[in-house]
C-alpha cells in the first residue's frame, strides 16, 4: 500500500513535468535572442525526449508525495509516455507547417510543452483540485494554439470558440467539484472511495450531481455528445498540426482522468454504467452520421474523432480490467493512425492554397503512389480493417464488451464502424479513382515528417501484426493501479 | 514439407510487395514473372502438401502450423496459424490452381492495359488474402482474409475507375459486403463469448458443450454468420452487388466473382459445420435461402442480354445450390459443387472474355452470332463449360449437381420441395445457358462490319488456360461419382474427417443412410437429365431454329406449307403460354424485385443515412451560443438522470 | 430579523441584482460595473461564511485587477454600447435558453433543499461560530503552503502560459507576416520571429 | 442564523444567471464576464461548503480558482482584441465561418 498522504516533497515524482517546464522556460528565455530562436524546436524536442525517458523510468514506481497531491503509478506513467510521444510527433510535423504559414514562433514550442505538462499533471493526480488545475494548464495553451494563426479568420474563430466552450465547461466542472467537496469535505479521490458509505449515506444527491457535472467537464474534453459541438469547428479552423495534437493529446488526457474517476473512483455509483452506455452509443452514432456528408477532410476527421471517442466510451460502460486495458490500447492505436493521417494532411497543406478539401485529393495517387497508399492505410486503420492496429483496437474493445454481456452496445458499435467505412473510403476513392480537376501540385517532403510517417506507419502495421507487446503493457498498467 | 505450409499464402504476398513497391519501375515481363511465378510456386507447394496429406492415415489428416501467438490476454488466446486439413487442402488447390490459370490468362487479356502492373499487384494481393482465408486456423485470421478479399474485390471492380459505372459498382459491392461483415463479426463475437476460443479445432471440440443444441443462441449465432455468408456469396437479399461487379476485367470476374471469393461464404459455413449441425433451424433457413436464390437468379438470367451478366446471375444461382446443399447438411456435396463450379464457371467467364476480346468488348449477345467459325477454340471450350453447368451426364457439373439434388430430396434435413426448386432451376439453367450459346456462336452474324473485320482467336496465353480448364470441367467431377453408378465417391471419403465432428456434435445416426433407396435416386436423376435435355431443345427451338422457320415462312406465303405453318403455330402457342410469361416474369424479377426492391432498399438505407447526416449537420450552426445551449441541455438531462439515481 | 439575516438578504440581493443587470446591459462598461457590484455582494457573503481573507482577495484581485483588465480592453477597443450586435435571437430560441438555465437552477436548488440537514458534523447546516482561526490569513496560508503547495506552484505555470498566450495572440503583426501573401510564405525557415514586440 | 443552504442557493442562482449570460449575450465581452460569474458562483459554493464541513480546504481551492479565472480572462481578452482587429466586431454570432 502506498502512503496516501505522504508529505514528502519528492521532486523525483515530478521529473517529466519539470523537464518539460524547464525546456519551456529555456525556449521563452532564448527565443527572444535572434540567433537562438531557431533552436526552439530543438530545445522543445530535447525536453520532450528527456520527459519521455523520465516517464519510462517511473514505470514501476508507485508512490505518492506532496501531501497526496501527486500520485505516481503505472497507470499515470503509461499515459505520460503516451502524451510525450504524441507531443513529439506533433512537434516533428509542426515545424515545417508553421514555417510555411509564417507562424514559426518559439512560443509555440513552449506552449506545446506546457500543455503536455498539464496533461501529465492530470494523469498523475488523484485529487480533483490538481486534476482541475492540470486541465487548465493543458487547455490554456491549446486555446492559444488554436487561434495562433492570427491572420486567418478561421483560426481566430477556432480559438475563440474553443475558449468560450472550454471556459463554459470549466465552470461546470468547478461547480461539480464544489458539490463533491460539499458532500465529502475532501477532493481526494482515494478518500472519496474509502468514505463512500458515509458520503452516499448522507449527501448522496450532492455527490451525484457533483459527479454529473464533473462528467460534463471532462466529457467536454473528450468530445462526448452532446458536449462535442466545438470539435468540428475548432479542428477545422486550427492549424493542422495543432489539430493533430487536439485530436489525440487532450483526448487521451481526458480519458486518463475519466478512467481514474469513473472506472476506479466512482465505480460504486451503479448508474454510471447506464449513463456511459447511452453516452457511448450517442457519441459514436452522432459522430459517424455527421461525418458522412463532409467536404473537408479535417472536418471529417474531427467528426471521426468524436466517433472514436464513442468507441472508447464503451469501455466505461463495461468497466473492469479488460475493458480499461482495451481502452488504453485503443487510445494508443488511435493516436498512431490518426496522427499519421494528419501528417499526410500537413504535407498536403504545405502546398500553397490547399485547405484539405476532398476534391483536392483527386490525382493524388498518380503523382504520389506511396504517400497516397500510406494515407489509404491510415484510412483503413481508422475503419478498423485488419491487419492494422485499428482492427485490433476495436476487436479487443468489442470482445471485452461482449464478455461482459453488452451485446447491444457492441451491435451499435459494429454497425457504426461499418457506416464509418463509407466516409473513410471516400478519401481513398477520391485519391485513387477520381479524375483530377486541376493539376495536382506535387508535395515536397521534409525529413521530420517522413520520420513521423514512418513511426506511425510502423506502429499501425507492426502493432496490427504483433499487438501482444502493447496489450501486455496496457494490462500491466491497469493491474498496477493503486 | 509441411513446415513450409505458411509459404503458400506468403508467396503471393511477396509477389504483391515486389510488384507493388516497384510499380512503374519494372518492365512487364518481370511483372508477369513475379505475378504468375509466385502463384505457380504456391500451386506446386499446395500440390505436394496435398499428396503428403493424402499419404497420412485418414483420421490424422490435419496439420496445424502456428506461426506465432497473436494475442494472449487472460483467457483470450488467438494465434496466427494455418490449418491444413482435407477441406482446406481442396480449397487451396482450387484457389491456386484456378488462380494460376487465370493469372496466365490475364497476361494475354490485359496486355494492352496501361494498368498492367497495378492489375497484377491487386491480383496477387487477392490470392494472398484468399489463401489466408481458407488456411486460417481461427475465425479472426479468417476474418482478416475475408476483409482482404473484399478489399481486392472492391479495387478490381473499380479497376477501370474512369468508367463511372465501374466506380459505382465497386462502391455498391463494398456497402453490401459491409452488411454481411457486420453479421459475421457479431457472430464471431458470440462464438468467442460462449466458447472462449476462436480456433476452429477448439470450437469443434468445445462448441457442443458451450451451446445448447437447438437453442436460440446457437441459431442466432449461425444466422449471423450466415448473414456474413450471404453478403460475400451473393445470396438473397444481398446478391445485388454481384451482377454489377461484372464491370471489372473479365479474368477478375472469373477468379473473384465466380470461382473463389464468392464461395468464401460456403466455405465458412462448411468450416463451422459443427455449429450449424447444432441448429436445425439455422440449417433450414440456409436451405430455403439457397434454394430460393438458385431459382430466383436463374429466372432473372433468362432475359439478360449482356453475356457477363447472364454468367453472373448463373453464378448467383449456382451458389444457391451450394447453400442448399449446406442447408440440408450435405456439406460435402456443397464443397464438391464449389470445386466443379470453380472449374466450369471460370472456364465460361474466361471463354466469354475471349469472346469480348474478339468482339472488341461488345457485351450484348444480340449483336453477336455465328462466332463459332471465327473463334473455334473459344467456342468448343465454352460449349464444354455449358454442358458441364447444365449437368450433362459424364461432365463434372452433373455429378455435383445430382448429388445436391438427391441430398435435397433425401437428407434428414431435406424436403421434396427443395428438390423441386433445384430441379426447376436445373431446367432454367440449361435454357438460358444454351440461349447464350446459340445467340453468341450460332445463327446469323449480327455484328457490324467494323467489329467483324477484327474478329480473331485469342493468343495462346489465353487459349491454353481455356483448354486446361475445359479438361477440368469434364474430368473434375469424376472424383465424386455417386454410389449408385457403382463407383467410389473419393471426394466424400476425403472430406469425411472434417464432417465427422459435426455429426458427432448432434449424435445423429442415419445421415448417410440415403443409399438405401437406389431406385428413387435413379429416377430422380433421369428426371433431371430429361428436363435438362428438354430445356436445351426448347432453347434450340427459340434461339436457333425459329429464325430460320420464320424466314422460311416468309418465303412461302402461298399456303402450300400449312403443316409447317401449323407447326409454327404450335411453337407460337407454346411460346405465348410458357416461354413469354417466363421471360416476362424474369424481367419482372429483375426490374422490380432486384433493381427496385432490394437495390432500392440498400440504396434507401444509404439515402436515409445521408439525409440524416445532412439534417444533423444543420444543428452545427457555427454559432457558439447554439453550442452552449446544446451543452446546457445535456447538463440538465445528465443532472436529472443522476438526481433520480 | 437578526442582523446576520439582514446582512445576508441585502448582500445576496445585491449579488443577484448585479449579476442580472450585468448580462442585460448593452453597454459593456456598465456590465463591468454591475459585475463589480455583484462581486462586492458576494464578498460580504464570503465574510459572513467566515472566509474573511478570501473575501478580501476577491475584492482586491478580482474587482481590482481582473475587471479593470476588462475595462481596459473595452476602453482600448473603444467599444460603444451596442455597436454591432445584430438582431436578437428569435423568441423561441431565447425562451429555450432561459428555460434551460432555469432548469439548471431548479435542479441544483432542489438538490440543496433535499440535502438540507443531512450530515452530522455541523449538523442542521446552520452556520455556527467556528474558532477564530477559521478563514484567517494564517490558516489559509498554512494550507496553501503545505497541502496545497503543489497546486499552488502549478498556478504559476498557468499564469506563465496565460501571459505567453496573451502576448502571442494579441501582439501586433510582425513585418514578415503583415501582408498576407501566401506566395511569400513558401520561403525558407529563417524568420525574424522576434521582432515587433509591442 | 442563516442556514448554509441559503448561501448555496444564492451561489446556484448566480451560476444560473451566468449560464443565461453565456447563452444569450451576443457581446463577446459580456459573455466572458458571464463565464467569470459562473466561476465565482462556484467559489461561493465552495466557501459555503467549507463552512458546512468545517474544513478549510475550500478556501485554498478558491484561491487557486481566482488565479485560474485571471489567467482565463487574460487569454480571453487577448482573443477579443485580435478578433476585433480582424473582424471589427465582437458580436459572437458573426463568428460562424466554420459550420456544418
């Protein structure tokens, strides 16, 4: 057992966070020196790599510090690794894009690292206060990153929409935390679990309504219907690498917190399973149906990210170890192929005047047979086609649900994933089969993006053929929890 | 040799990778060498493994090769492994054998096509997927192959993507197959849930304990799997994609949409025969759907004028036979017909490809005629294929079809009605196939002069596969002669180990006791052969002789030839009473039931989804305040739910 | 009516009144002033609840700094009342919005009413006089620098990112990005990223 | 003696008013202020709950929330400035380029 309320000020617990913060500071300090400004991406990269190594190092370390405000466990460490990997991939593809759009400012990299740090804070806490702060630390840079292209009205709009909706959701989250606090006198999740008899006996309604509003607050971050409406607009308007980051990073962080809260923490609230059942079904159905008629690939991927969040929400309805490890598996898988798809979009958008409309893809395969095949592969993974990792993610998730008897939820899930094939395949159809409307301007590669593509490609295919390793890891991350 | 089992699917994969990665950079002879060579090696390996398997004692004919463990988690265990047993041995021989011949044929057929490299890339990928499907030792790997062949089918139907109809057909095939896959996947999940394994050997061993025989769960499972089979194997109501799939290149139609991929559903059902044996209700549904599809598609085939569409409907109809066989628990007969059908249908398609080759891609049989003398090899091979499919005694189709009909009549799960449906279908088949032969190869030459001047026999690379397939279409059925002819049914003995577990599962005693009624079997056989001959004769009357009669009648108006005239009246009456209504009925089925009802239903689903999408999109107004309102509504509902709890 | 109750009623009314007026003003400056009024009312409630220190902070930091920032921006942009606010939403949609908000209020107040008197420690939910240290500067500070040390440090990160974010968003365009010429943008990476700080 | 629930009701009322403000105000600045009001009402609830539980953790939390509110206000106002520069309006309904 861990000493929950260990007062030790043990900075080793915060290694990855400190590494990210230090690199952000360094960027902010050196960024204003002309000649050093160019080094910012490198500094950010080094910071992320150090954070990755430190996070990996924390694997197996289960301890608590800072008066119980920081909890280091394998569950959190696993998510920290996921966050840093996502941030690294984003960084690699961002540089080229930002230079192209004259947005390449050192602050971007600092904000990226700070935001990643916020995610880590979220994943590594069992206290609602810290989770809330982590959420804000993660979100504020995201609002800024979305609105960073100040010359572009779309980016402005994405920023303000994200901000308004985010702040609105934060208010509900805060109110929810206040109610839970009112019910129990504590914000520590572990005490909420140990004292639940007393709390439910006396302040059941406070607790329940508080939990409902907390669910709203984090449900917003993962894009659960009906708290999803910001997603398409923000994803479409934000600069593409930022969108790539949005669609996996904050989502993973939101799921990390949601898993901790609702699968481990408040699991005793029997109602939750039904609520998540409805949320999952609604989220995947709405996401998929609305994705059908989109003309912009970024927007389509935004709706698809809603749908994928819906699949992951199945795990919450199911509960239990296998469902949670399936959700983690799915998150990693989704992060891989979704980032890969966005990397291709980034390459396409670094041509002048490209907005990622479907029609712009016609003629793609003739000029770039490999790149278009790679895009097709990512689309197959998004559909959940074997032998990509997307298939295993879904398979594992659905079989966990079936084993717990959630047949109808799986039926809805499978139906949805077949509907989704239609719009993913449209990307392939346009890029392979359609006659080009105008000449396809060739894409110029950059080494960093090729690295991103190779990593995501290797992950998508490799983990599809040999998923065992990742499966083991995601399982031990669950078994190691508290 | 058995340790090289994995190479059978891997070789085409290697071919696919080489051709795919070097697309546009290697000359055509190299593409040909890699494309055909990889399949040839697979074929050689399959043959040697087949003989090795044959050398083993009958009850130990099963080689399972586990390459590596795919996933283990808790009690969930799936390995990446291949299973070679008598059933999959038959399948790999068919796939690699027919596949190789079609690869060779394609060399000649596609030689002018700019997408030559792409074509062979897809074709090798298809062969790989199909071999994975049939060799898989578990449902999951089978599903991988299942999706793979679906994908290749989609790519190859839309191969000539500049044709809008081809792209549409590809899309349709894809959507319809999704519906089928949905059933397959859910069925697979239920099997896994109940049995705890996806491995076929485990399922065979454990399913009787895991499911209650005759219970509703096993029936639902089998029906869901059957939905998957109807999608892939084009049965009612999911057959609509197959006729449209003929937009692809003809060798593709031969390989994918006739000989191999579309039979995957049959194979899957036979593979899980243990499950089906436990659910008589599901078997009954399979038999009904199979029989209805057989007669339904054959009726539509009567009035088609596109040579490939006739063959497509004929494929649907023949697949119906196979499902009928499965439905009456005559799985061996189903696989037997699958094999013979692969031979003669591949032959028919390739021959029709040769016709199209000669006719400058004119598909309408009304614009053909008299081709016999221009392309004799094609004609003779086509005729052999036709004789085989109609079930002329001695040719392969006769044995397999006869066995199905007899089982439909006599099996414990059979019923005379099934026999009648199959019997009528046989007659219809003979009619439309000979209509095809007469309109295409006999009679006046109706093509324009331009086409006529280009008429030529196909190159060797095309005719040699035709001749080999013709030989197979004749002799392929000799391995499964019925007992009453005094022969040994090698085929049945060969598959016996696979079917034994299924019978043990339900503990039936007398499934094989059918030979007791030899007299009945004889008479049914004679009846069906008789019907076939009559149908051929009628077809000859109407599509070969009648035009001549008509001209004769015009010349001799004077009344001297009243007898002839009268005979002609008899023909007319016969036509008005029987043939015309049948043709109109056929057109009705095609235009109304197929195109309007089933097609419309599937398109309707798409339209509903699209409209739903369109109207839901309107919610996304772009205004933050609207979003916030939805958000708040969500909060209200959520709090209300939690308050109640 | 006891003094406590009188103070509560008056300050609660002030807080609610200020808030209501705030959202219905067309002139943003007036809105800010009404929000300050509401905050003053709330601060009194804080003090009544024994949170004297936090109440003082609310006035000083919130009214004194944050809302002044709002005022500053309004002045800077020279926003007149109702410059371009278009036409109001249709009545139905307005009704829905009021209705939904009312529902939130009703639900939450129902929950509060239902939970009335539950619990044990400070039973009956009545404010009793706590010991003197409750809510004092010292006890808040002790909490902030022991148990809440980590979150407290985290807020510094939050403020840092807010500053950086505000600067990056609101700063005037640098010369290299002023004319929105897409052609120019294709050039090499080298950029004068650091110029043009206001 | 005023019951705690009275304070909570005031807090919830302010929260609902804030919600109304977010939902109906077209002026972006008023909208931001409404969000601030919502955060503040949650603070009031926290303080009240602190009192009822007789535990001071809520006070520390309110302190942190004030910081968060300040940070959000800074970023939000920066966005308002940019939007006003580019579009010369702060009517939130005008920002609907991205839709459907």
